[in-house]
């Protein structure tokens, strides 16, 4: 391996990076790109040598990378702020984001716990109400933690009796959590703090004396080491974390991660082992017996298993075993072989998105043609009943205990923000609980669903949102969004930036690509590993449909996606650049040959992506990896790459390397910019002011490229 940096002494300081002294600076609409130094670096992949000239940008905290980030922001920020549409778009976003946001309540000990943002706050606040009619009280307000409001509540869990609430905070957008505890009666914080955790909830012991949680090893500076082996510990409240008891660790596999959940009756700790998005395992620990051995419940790693709850020694499990679209089975803890399972909810034509055991019923949320349908089943058998929903949209929630008489859920669509509804289980009735005030009249817009054929003939759904009475045919400036991965169903969601785009006269389209969960595991698998090109083909076919139907054309079409969706945008803009006026790849996975080296968490994405170290995977990864398919001299769409310097999920060097490569290769005058947020991560917990600035830049960039005017004055 050779690490000789060319032009290092000349081009690495911030001042010289943007000076004319660095020769051969490409010019694009008046843009002088910072000269990015290269290294003589290449790697051998199964006999194929691949160059990686910007490897040094993977050193995220080096002075050279820090200087590069400053130089890129010094170029992009003034350029974006000068766009004629930006000021009006930002004003529109400030108006549209001023809506109330209620979290779905969790009931414990007769109390109701939830988060709420009044529409003017940067972060949601944790509340408790002692009854449905009681005035809520603040338990924790993260807006007071820092002046820049970059501390956010990530998760919260009340104890079974509701006397204590555990909540985790994220600092600056990191996935790493700090767990804190507060007494419900007086909102007095407890001294306990749990560190070295990420991604998973904790679970209270039945008596509330402590919690089970998954913890990574600690680095010398006290931070968690996600390259190490996480394990389940028990923390007794009032003690130091250093004295926590080890409950379970995995010693026979390098990437499997355990997570523990105490059953409602307090008898069992359900241990789920995670290692990707296709299969998992579940084990049980009897908590009353200090000498009990951990017993397998599902241990063949042949499907996905989620334990919904138990009645005695019978466990109700949502699984894809022999059911790619999902089913619910009852499993006896002493007779776990599949031949002895009892079918409770059979597989249907619709894909199961989630399920819960509440109030003696199994509540199942399905995805039907990319929108939610909810049915309720009696675990003892019998016909299902359907929960009445306000329309075609997305639901979430239905949490609770097996003995609850009520549960809560949210409903949202493209044009209405989420409202929270109360479901009376015995009466099968839906009642309003919290409904935010409308900022915009949704009746002036419409959502329609269309179906189109992908390259191989597969029928793919897509939502199109537009202003009613819009003159047709187009072409009209259109924003096309997609994701297509990790079994995630892209069902309707309220996004203020979409409303801002519609206010300007634009069209918004959202394609439900393979790789997602809209039609079950077979739909997911059809967009993974060697089939990942299907996802890109589905998205390209969506663009072609919009253009064929005269809704838009290549001069008026912008494309957007984040994370795995950022990979999508990076791939399709390279494969079919002539189709798009602008591309907005956000926090994308863009180096498919090295993504797994960023962290152990990233390596677990291999169930969807594969691994370049495997000869059978390398070929298809190399064929679509955005970083490795940029062609010098080709004209690519106007491109705004967005990332954040503290993103520890999809590390920002993906975007850094892609931006450097694309800037040097661009063969026409279309701009290639990168916007790098500081004190932010992958997206969760980003304060409101930061989100508004981010989307104002992205929408102004897309509007400029697609010839869309500014929104009307608020």
C-alpha cells in the first residue's frame, strides 16, 4: 500500500485550497472547486486492482480533512445562499414547520408518557399526564441543554409502575446514547447515567429496581467501541455503571448483537440476536431462577422472528418463516420445533409491517399497495376485525401491555401532519386524542397513486402529489424521491419541505422500489445483493413514466434520497444522467467496496449489500458503486451532496470521496457542490433551525436547476 500524497505541501492549507495557486481548478458557473490532493493508493480485489486516490479523506479528524471540509463549505454556502429562491423558501419552511408534533403515548402505572413539540421548539419535550384528562407535566426539556439545541431525546421507556422514566439523549446527532432516569412524581433526575449504548432500548425489571440494556466495550476515553462485542448487562438503580452485572454475551460470532426485553409478567428476559435484516435468533432466560440457563426459542437463523409477548409459557411470534409476507404463530417454550407451532395470524396477500399483543388481542399493521391497513385478531382464533383509519396513509404505535384496555396510534399522510388516535380494544372504536392544527389547507392539493412497469416488467407503485387543477400536460418541475432497501416500506409521510415544493408549483413523486418491504420479503430480496440493480431500474422507470406521461421532462426533474436512498441517487445519476436536471444524494452509502470497514454496525448492512471481500459479491458491487462509476468528461446533473461531519452511521467520508471524484470528472457547466453540516449526524435529533437551513439549500438548488420559481409570500 502506497500513501504518497501528491501536491500535499501546496494544496492542504485552507487558504491555499481555495487560491488560484492550485492549478487546473475546474470552473462551473463561476465555481472554483478546491483542489483535492490525491494519493497513490490502490487495493487488490480478487485480482482486480482498484484505485482509491482520495483515501486520505477517510481520516475524518485530520487537519487535512478538516481543511478540506472548510474549503468545500466556503465554496458551497455562499453559492447556495445567493440563489434567488432561497430566502423565500426558507421563509416558507419556517411557516410550514410550525405545526404541533405529538408522539404516541405509552401507558404505565395509569400514567401517559409522550413527547411533544409545539411547533416553535427545536427539539421535542418529554411529558407525563396522570390521566387522559390531566394537565401534562414536563419531565425533561432538551431545548435547555445547549444553546444550539443539538441535544435530542432519542428514546424513552417508563417502568411498569410508571414511577420512573428512562430516556436517552443524543449529542450532536450521534447514534451513541446517554441514558438518564427521572422520577415521575416530581421530575427529579436520578444520579444514574448509562454510557456506551446505541440503537437499542433498555428494559426495566418487573419491580423497577433496575434495567437490562446492551452495552459496547469502553474505549480509554470512555466512549463506546462499536468495533467490540456488545453484551447485555443489568444495572441496579442507585449503583455505578462499573458494577453492572453481565447477563449475556455472544462469544462464538463476531458480528451478532444481543438485545434484552423483559416480558410483561416479569418471568422472562427475551434475548434477540441481531445480525442483518434477513434472519435472527431468539433466546429465553427465566429471571426468577438465578441459576437458569439461557434456552433457545428460535435459533436456526432461517427467518426473522419478533416476540410480541407471552401468556404463561406460550409466546406469540411475528415471523417470516414459511411466510415471506409475515405471519404470527404461538410457540410453547418447552416445544419450540416448527411442527408444534400454532398459526394465529396466517400469511395474507398483504405484507405485515408490525404487530403487537395488547389487551388480549394481536394488532397487526399491514402494508397494502404502500399504505397502512390494521386488523385485530383474537389469539384464540376466530375472524379478524379491521380498525377504521382516516384515509390512505401510514400508522404507527399500538404499544401496550397484554392487560391494557386501550392503545394509541398515529396516522399521517402526505398532506396532513400526524394525529394521535386512541383505540378502545374491546369496542373496536377509534377516538381522537391529539390533532395538530393545520398550517396549510390540504384540500388545495391531491395525492394519487399510479402503477408503472419497471425494466423487467415488474409492477411498481408510485404516489404523485400536486396542486389540484394544475394545468396539464406539463412539463412541471418535479421532485422524485426513493429509498428501496432494508425491508423499509415507503408509506405516506408528512414532510414540510414537500409542502414548500408544492407551494412553489412543483410536483412531488415517491416511488415504492424493490428492496423495501411493501410486498413482503420477496419484494425486499428482489432488491438486495446481486439484485440491487432492480432498485435502480425501478427508480429510472419511475422517471421515465413521469416523462412519458408529460408530467415532467429531463430539464425539470430533480431526484432525492437519503442514506440507502443516497446510494440510489448516486447510482442512477451516473447510469442515466440525461434523465435528470438535479440530483440530491443525502448522507449516502457511496463507496460500496469499503462501506463495511467504517464500523461493525455498517458491516451488518451486508445482508442487503454483500461484501467486496467475497469474490461472488465484488463484481456486482463494483458495477454500481457510485464512487467507482464516475466517468471523467461526462455531463452529470447539477448535484448537491449533503452530509454531516458527526454522522457515525453512514460516515461522511462516503460523501467526501464522491464529491471530490465528481468535481474533478464533471464534463459540463452543471455545478457539483457538497454541503457539510457541523454538530449534526445522520439526521435524527437535528434541531429545527438546522433542518430548515438544510432543506432551504436543497430546495433552492433543485428549484434553480428545474426552473421553479420562489413560493408565494407567507
